[in-house]
C-alpha cells in the first residue's frame, strides 16, 4: 500500500527547484541492491563485477544500515548542494552527525538502534565511514565516471524539459504514477505508513537522480525537502561497448587498440575501459601502455585512478584515416 508525502510549494519555491548529485547517497542506497538484487535488474552488471569486493566488506555494518523495507537512515541521504558535491565533504559532515540525530535516524528505520551501532557514538560513526570508504574505493571509484555521466545526463535532460515545458511538466515526468505535481503541491507516493505534509517554506526542493531507487524515495524523517528518483539512461550502462573502427587504423594498431584510441576522446580509467570493452584490466593496461609509449595517449592521476586521454598525435592519426 502506498501513502503520500506532500510538499507544499509557493511560486517562489517552484522557481527554486534544484538538482544535486550525492556520492554518499549513492553509497547508502546501493545497499538496497545488495539486500535484494532482484529489485535492481539494471544494476546486475555492477553487482556481478563487484561481487568479490563486496564479500570483503563489513557486512554487519552494511546490513545495520537498511531494513526489510529497504529503508536507509537519513544521515546517509544528505541533501546535496549541487551536481558537484564531493564525497569527502559528505564524509566530514557524516562524521559530525550529533549522537541524538544518529540514534533518531536509526530508530526511524529499525525501531531501535542495531546492536552493531550500540557502542560509543564516535566508534560507530567511524566504523560506518570506514566501511563506506572501502565500498567506494573497491566498488564505486572504478565505475564512478560512467555512473556520474548517467546522473549528469539525466539532470541535463530535466533541465531541457524545464526550458521547453516548465517545472510542472518536468515534475510530472520524473516518475509517472509516483511523483505528481498540481496547483503548488508535489505528491510523492511512498510505502511510508505515515502520510506527511511539509511546506517548503523557502528551503528549496532538491531533486536527486540515483541508480538505486526504482521509482521515488524521500527522507524517512522531516528533513530538508528532497526527492530521490531513478535516473534515466541506465539500461545500457553495463553493456559491453563495441565501436566500429576505421579499417586503416585497425590494420596499424589492431582492433582492440584502435577501439581504445577511438573511445579515449574523453578521459577514462583502465578499469572503466575494461568494463566497456569486455577485456581484462591487465590486458587493457598493456594496450594502454603501448599506445601511451607511442605518443598516442596521455595519462594523469585522478585520486586512486589513472585516467587516459587521446593525445594530439592520436587524434591526428584517426583524422587522417580517410587521406
């Protein structure tokens, strides 16, 4: 059975609707897919690729952050301030969560504080952040450029909808049947058994695309106005990429290296490229080294990843294929 969350909006509130991306929100919501993979078929490719890494995570912590309804505590779903939110900033804010808020958010989900978090507050928060950081580094960071590209593309699409048809039309197309807007009221249909009505009152409504919400989600408590909705364009995210390469370049470099060179008009890591082309990371790294040593690629470090990009020489080689 679905119940309703109503956000009451003035004309000023409608004009202040904003979008954001939250890496921490993605981490927290991803536990839903661990708990019930059958409900997230579009992420099965990601779940298969990260199965071994996920098995090494602190399962007691992760399962303590979700219940049978797949609800997660609000401290894992911070309202992002922009599409450029940084995970480290969110971790710092999480570390400063007051003990009373931490307990209240867990009780709102479970009805009690799970035993794994029943000890000292600082130790519980530190354990959560350590587990989520390991989840990020092993299961998200290698794939985040592709995932973020889907989230950003969704925001760009919604922006075009607003420009063409207005905010009301965009809201009614976010999640048909689950999110509705009419006469200054945004209605979100949820499984929460407590109907709620919350005026925006100038706080601004933030819309957050995510990979791990099938229709629509909202804060469990009375937090800042926020709706998490399923990002469009996820269907082909984990499909193996195949690029038709220029025959002359293939003859020189071979099919795999030509495909990599063609794809690297935008920066990407070896792990991401391995996913896209269905090639092992070690094989991709070998090809990338050859292309870089030949001057066809350049590389730079970004966090824990090395990103590769086609050089001017590489671009010139592709552009000269018809000569």
